C-alpha cells in the first residue's frame, strides 16, 4: 500500500519557495505533523512525504498512491483542494487534516473524501485501516492526543536541503489570544511530552539547527518552567551538538537558571510575541495582557541577550487600537527593546478564532470568495477592514515600519552591537538583510493586492 502525504504551498508566498532564492531555506519549516503521522503508520505502507515549499513536483510522474493525506493551514487550503481534485480524478481517496479542515470541516468535505478534525494521532490507524478496506468514512474526530503516546517523527523521510530540523516537545497554549487558532486546535491545556522521548527524537534529527515548534516552550507556571529546565539538562547531558531556535513568552527572561541552561543546551535564539507597543493593543488581544503589562521589555531582552541568544520580536498592525503612525511607533519600540529582528504581521481573522467571529458579525471581511480567497490569509496581507486605518493606510504603516526598522543604518548598528556582544554577528547581518529584501518583495505584492481589493469594492 502506498501512502502519499502532502504539505501544499501557497501560490502567493514566494519567500518560502526554496528554489526561487537560496536564503528562503531559512524560512521553510518541515511539515512536522505529517512526519509524526508517518511515524504512526504501519510498516506495510510505503510512505512518501512531499513538501511543495521546497518544490512543486510533477504529480504525473509520482507513483500512483492508494491514499493521499493532506495537511493545511488556512492560507494553504485553496491549493490543498486543487491537489485533492487531481488525485480524486484518478479515483485515489484523499483525507485532509490540520487546522483549516478542523474549523472548516463542511467546506473541506466538498473537496476531499474524508476529514480528520483535531490532532490525528488517536484516529490515524483507524483511518488507514478503513482506507485499506475501501470503507473510508467522511469524518474522523481526533480530539486532543495523549502527549506521551505521540511517536517520534519520521525525520528520515524528508531529505531536501532544509536549513532547520524541527521538533515538538509540548502542545497547547493557555493564553487564548483572540487572533490565534492554536487554542482551538491544540487546546488551552499545556501538555508536555516525556523528556526521554524528546531526546531520542532529537538524536534522529539530521540538521544541526533545530526549530522547536512549541508555541510556548517554557509555559507559564512553575511546574512548566521546571520541566523545561529538565529538558535543557537532558540535552546538555546528551551533548548532541544541536543549535536551537525556540518560541517563548517574555517570562523566559525572568529566570536566570532557565536562560543559562537554555544557552548551554544550544539555544541560539528565541521568538517572542510582543504583539503591540500600546497598553490598549495588549488589552485588545486578551490572552497575554497580564503577562506583558508593566514590564521593562528592554531589560528583559537584555537579560536574554546576555546569555548570547538573539531575540526576534513579533508585532501586529491593524488592531482596533492602531491609528496613523503605528508603523513608526512599532519600529521605534522594537529598537528601544533592543530586539535583533522584528516580524510584523497584519491582524488576520482566521476561522475558528474569536477575532473571526467578531469581524464576521460586523461585516469587516471584504474577501470572502472562498475557498479561493483563503490564499490571502497568510498574515502578510490586510484581508480585513480595520477600525482606524483604510486599506492604503494600513499598507503604508507596514511599509513604514519595515523601512524604518530595516534601514541600512539600523542594520549596521544591530550587527555591530551583536559583534561587540559576540552573539553571532554574521547571522544577525544575514537575517536583517533577508528581512529587508523580503519587505521589498512584499511592497510589490501590496500593489497587486490593492488592485484585487479595488475590483471587489466596485462589484
């Protein structure tokens, strides 16, 4: 039996397509969910994983599978349906899972044979057995997996030239921010994989640099942080020579022992969601407000950097609290915090979130020709109507923000500071130049997007 697992690309996101630019390999993450399902799949299945972000294959030349499995975020959904249609025309059954299929189940069932909602581990063997017998059901409810039963991912099945390996050690996020679909898909309960299982999987990752894809590696409670310390101690003892990039909240900076252990375990950088430079913006998103309010962010960032780790900050433009000048305000705030990079996104109402429900109820979603319009829901297009900013204004704020933060003079200052502190200055320079280049590409795409929105407004 042949099983083909596919991670679709998005036709609009050129910055992740590896063949178009060699630096894009630093922005492509392995489809870890598919690799985990492959680890669950019985030996009688011959498995192939295809990641379209490293190149769209000629499907006509691919050996005919007995079952196709597709995962998709919302921005990948329209491409996922195209792939599904191709294989269904050949009478190959297609099953789809992931966040989008979970929150848009009825839509997905118009294009695929079966949908798995939630985390698929608990139901995957049943899906395969039903497919083998030719009795695939329309719906399978995965729910939340028992985290200690999640198998090691099949890292051996993806041999493309990825810059980063990937691993997951926890699931769930207690913050429940209004714009985030993680709490819908993975739940609010913070679940942690057994540390020995994580270490065994780390040993199977070929790449030296590894992205820890946990939405929040360190958690929020004392027991969460203590477990993270134990994980770092186990990595230090295993001495695998890996370099880690992790996502965390700013409370990472509150524990000197935690940061020291992280650095010794090979952590080279943390990605932190600051979200908004204003108190009003933080209140609006909800979940992180109490963690972020009243904090000296510059001091927190400095404490992390003293342990030779870089800090990337994430911000959002388009909150109801945002007015003219917010782009420059974010750039100035990020420089004041002293972060090494910023990743700025448009506020995007994803289906399944409270933000979606709120904006849909107020008719603030101008792009609703689904499934085709899902391709714009990448977080890098202004797909909503914003409270105080018109389409042109919100785009201008984004361009202003990135042009300011990634100006040549500011990049040079950050590189020199990184050199003085000896925090991988070459990577700082390359990373900043990569962001600068991609911001220029994005500015060109905004022109095309303006035309799309303009045509819609006239119809």
